[in-house]
């Protein structure tokens, strides 16, 4: 089967953060600690930055990791980090709180913007244009940056990429922005829980091996954040991966009963939602922004999630067929950068681990694509027998979308 689709609008990613990580070592292909250490050893420079470490396969602590030069590694979830001994020594004077608390999951979840700042401080806004070109070449023409770090990034994205970049940031960063940068921000983003990769997504039942993750706010605190978003921007995006986190979000919004004209709410990820939670979310008028590529968590996180949750992950058929979510309206799609690109997005949507995670090409187009082919197109060949998708980017985007 051959399909021509418009380019993607990635409704959840981190342009500024990934741009800063553009030159970082990529560990996503490493399945063993030995392989990761060998990759890190090849990197030059006084401080090696790396991304893509997957704790489902190995950990990086002590031993060979500490024998390397200064190295900082970001987990594929973006919610867990490893600093080796040399990096701690090199960074403790400039980032003392981060170095002292980087191994505390609760502290990291409550200070993600500060940890991200350690990465973005190295490159800042200067790396964004090259990254936008890279996204275009991968078939992603427009994207939401869910955590704009500072004025420079907000102004560059808001002006040079108006119409291509939608901007969000956390409340404490928003308060520090200048008037022009604030005007570029479309909504506030905050976290209800952590991530599956760091075992900090908040679950109703325990992880395999124990623990239920982390709720990052009390009900009262979460309610105050929604009220703040209503006052400052009128839009809120709340990260809630686990079913316990989604339950808290729904409970808070049901109690507040903020009119829809005052606050539009998106729930980011909502991977483990139940049918009952989905119905309540529809009654509240919430939109869900979900990641088809996270369907793969049903395979790679079998070490930490019980079988029932592996099957429930990314329940697109339930959300669309039973709860009434509509792709492109109340159900949006993005990648969270894990990875970016039209090819992995379409592969995950059409050939997920479980049938209940599958999207049709029309649903994918409605929830993930631009409205027309003006910026370019995706020519996809779908091999159903081999469960494989091949994608070629055409039009202006094929040259990287340079302006």
C-alpha cells in the first residue's frame, strides 16, 4: 500500500533541549553497559554529554563509568540522569544543587527545568535553526516546544518560526521571561508525575520490583497550578503518564470546575488511562496529546510493568472507538523526540505491539499531520506482510526547510 501524507506537526517535543543535545553522543543503539562505555570513550572534549541511555537494558554507575573523563548522560525518558565522578567534580561549583541531588528521583522530577538548563546552557538558542532544519528533513514541519528555557529561545522560535513552533514553558520560567518572550508563550506546562523509564510515573498498582512512582503535587497544589494557568495564559498542558497521576488531574479539574472559556487543558501522554478515566476526561472537555512511539513501552518495559499495564498502554482504540476522542480535535499526536521523524511515527502507529494501540492511516493523518501538502509531503510505502513502513520526504522539507 502506498500513501501520500502531509508533513507532521509534532504536538509534543522539546526543540530547545534537543537542539542543545544535537552534538551529544547517542546511546540509543546500545544494549549493554560495555557498548555504552565504548561509545562514550570515543567522545572528545572536557565534558561529554550523552542521550538515549535506556535503563531497561543496563545502568551506568561507578566502575568503568567513573573511570571515564567527565560525562553526563540523559535517560531516554528525559527524567533520569547519570553524572560520573569526574563530572560531579567539574560541575559542583557551577551547579552545586544539581550535583548534590541528581540521584534523588523526587528532586529531579521537581527540578527538571533546572537539569535541562545544564544541557541548554552549553548551546542555547544558537543551535535551534540547525535543529529545525533537521526536523524538516525528517518530515516534521511544525512542533510544540514543551519547555522553552529562556528569552532567547522564546523570541527566536516565536519570530523566526511563527506558524511552525508553538511554545510552552513551566510557571517558574514564565515568571522570569520578559514581556516579548511571554507574549510568544502559548501555555503553561507542568508535571503531575514522572516517567516509566525512571520508574517515577505514578501508578495505582506497584511496579514489578516495588514502588508506585511519584505524584509531584498535592491535590491543592495541582489546583493552584491550573488556576495560575487560567490567569496567565488560558492554556495548560499537564504531564500525566501513570493512571494514578491522571486520576489526580481529573479529580482536581472536577473540583475546580473552571469554565472552558477560561482554561483549555491538554493532558500529555495519558498512557495508562482506563475507560472510566477516558469518559471523565471527555466530559471535562480535555484534549489528550499522546505518542504512538510510546506503544513500544509495552515491549521494552516488561521488566517493570505488570502484564495488565503493558496491554493497557496507549489504548488508542478504546479512546477513539469507545470514549469518543477524535484525532486532530481532542486527540493529538507527538513524539517527545523518542525519536523524531515521520518514519518511526508511522511505523509505531500502524504496527504497534498490541492491536488496541493501532491507528488507521486516516486517524494518523488527522491527529499528526498538517492540513495540506504546501510545505511538503510524505510518500509512505506500507508492507503489511513484513509489518514495515518506508517513508520518503518530498517538497521543500526535503532540503531541510531552510528559510
